C-alpha cells in the first residue's frame, strides 16, 4: 500500500487481525483505493459491519466513522444511520455468513426497499471467525466444522438474490482480480439506491485446510479458476455452474 493509501488507515495501526493468507486484506486495499478515487469527504462517510472476520475490515483499520454492530444486523444499522443522516455515504462491509445467513432478511428487504446503501460482501464460503460452520454460501460437498462429510444443501447465489429483490446494481469479482473489484466498488458507491458487491475471497484457516486446497499459491489459483464469466457459464451444465462463481456486473 502506498503512502497516500496509508492516510486512510487509523493512526498507529501496525497490521490487521486477519490470518496469514486471508484475502480480506486485499479487499481492504481495494475498498480504500475505490474510496480514494471517489474523493469522498471522510466526515460524510460511514462504514458499518456486523460480526465475523470480514466485519474487521473497516472498524479497526479505516480512519473514518465506523459502526461495528450485532451479528447479522449490519444492514439494519446502516439503514437507520442513512435515514437519520441522508448525506452520509454509507457502506456496509461484512461476510457471507453475517449478510446472507444470519442477516439475510435484512439484506433482501434493503434491496426491496432500494435503500441508498452500498453493501460489500466478503464471501469466503464459510463462517470463518465463529468456528468454520456451514454457511448459506458453502458449496455442495465442501467440508466444514458442522458438515465434516460435505455440505448437502445448494448455496445461495447472493448477487441473483439481491437482484431479484430489487437491487439497482450488483457485481461479483474475486480478490485475485483487484482492478475489476476496485472498479465495481466505485460503481456501486456511485449508484443511487441499493448496490451490492460480492468479493470472492479465500479462507486458508477454516475452509482451505478442511478442503485440502494446498498451500497459498494453490489456494488463490483455485479461487481464480472457480470464477467464470457469463458466456463461459452458459456453456456449462447446471451442476458445473454450481461449482463456479459467475463473475461480472449485473444490472436490471
């Protein structure tokens, strides 16, 4: 991170709380670069997060107003803050378990109501901080703490979920493609109404070791290989698509 980017971090910060190899640090970098491009006055910027590894992206790291809220309630708190002060650029940053499992109802209703929020979901396909349980995004067959023989339930496609509920913009990119992720975050913040960005990110500690994904280069290569564009996805069977992330921008 350049010296200019360091000005966005809290004073005295020596490092993050993320496990070695976690992709959340890359997402933090992408988020700050997008904010820098947008030139938002930090006095009119609010970050909101829930509970979990990804919820630590804004609150201890970014030198702006932050709300570190209850598990699954980040979108609800953000909605209240935006209603109280409509001038705030309000950005929710949290994980797939926090946003689409425990907080799923808040997510779909914020999209339905077209709340003027940007929601960024760090999707590592598992509950990371709370013990490695199966999440609503865990792929079929993936092993977790609560499904050691493999998950048997179909995962959510969160982008399709929020688009069906009424989101004005949704995008999905892996942290292995940071330029595209930065562009997507910037476009989401610029979009009036509800906007959603899903960042596919690896979890070496809870997901990677249980699913024997190898060392970090192999883990990141696997994340990138799992991401395909819509044209490639159309040529796949439904079963093949379930094992992939369709990446790109999705608009009504």
